[in-house]
C-alpha cells in the first residue's frame, strides 16, 4: 500500500522505518496504525529485509496516541476499525504483535518523547539506542486509563524488573536516557545527531550472521522468555539449531572460521 504517515527507505538488507508526522511529534493516528500493520505484517514473508531500524522524524520518537484525531473521528461518527473484536484497541494492539512476530530484529533509535503507545514501540523492539534527549513513559495512566496497555505490562517487567516497571507504570513518570541506560532498558546513549551512526555497528554485526541464524535467534529468544522451564527452552534451541545446521550457510560459516576469513552467506 501507499504510505502517508510512515516512510520506508531500503538500504541493502536493512529497512529504515521512519514515523513521519513530525508536526504532531509522530503521534499515532488510525492511518499510521493501518500502515504499520501492513508493513510489519509483510515482513514475515520478506526474504530480502534482514533488519529494521525504527525511528521518528523531527524532535520526537512518538508522543503516543493522537487524542485529538481520535476525538474528532468519534464526533464525526467515522468508522472505527474492528480489531479482533476490540475496536481500535485491538486494531492498534496488533501492530505490537506483528513487531514481535516478524523475524527481522528491530532496532529503535529514540530521541525526545516516547510516550504511551510510542513507548510500547520501543519496548517491542529488540535493540534500543537512546539519544540524550530521550524520555519515555507509560502515559496511559495520566489520562484516566490503565498503564497496562499495548504490551507494556508484558515487556517492561521483563526488561527492567518488576520494581522499576511498577514505579513507572503506577505513576506515569518519565524515565530519561541516563537511567534507562543504567537499568538496561537501552544499549547505549549518544547525542541525538549520532543516533543513525550508533546503529551502524549493530547492523554490521548482525549482517555478518547467516540469514536463518539471525531470524531463528530472534524467534528463540522470544519463545524462551515464556518457556515453561529449562527443558522447554532447550527444545526450542535444539529445533532451531538443527534447522540451521542443515543449511549451506552453516557449512560456509564453519569453513570460513577454519580458514580465518569472513563467511559469504547466500541464505540457503
């Protein structure tokens, strides 16, 4: 589909996905949700894109839901998407599910505010790099709602522990870049102007891996977090390792290691 609120630039095997409503701090609209659902839904069957870098245009990552737009739609009686029987709630929630379901690792580059649903975009990513201006919060509780929304109650405790997650979600307080780094929520903090440059080493390292190995590592990590125990987690690991070991890329990787050279992977 043709995108209006997001911009996708493909550089080799990497998609640079930009939330592109800078005049509204990239606030989430129904149109943006439709476009993100389409984009992330298509990645599952995309063999050429190996990594996604997600960022926001202008001075914000994403300020959360565009409440003005939502209110205007209700007043005008416009159609509200029927997402999973939950109206717009379920329609938006599917974006985060598709972010986790797609096999490509997602790197989020965060500058300025990442609030509410925007914070959940950050949490649903695999690697997070913060600019010095980054500040994130579970904003839902500040507007009369539960802070447990868009996967925040699932992602946040797993990333920072229950104590800090409870503090942030029960108060709606912002967590700024230095504390986010200290608590392991982000991998590093850099000046805002250096965010793109900071992503490059992560991209380079991941592109040195085999395509299947990279995809199954994301899948394995996601499944192991919720595994019933050690044996369940190892069953996933064993399955993925057997799949990888039978590829030409695995043979190439081992040969390259023995020959002390960079492997040349073909995705087969």
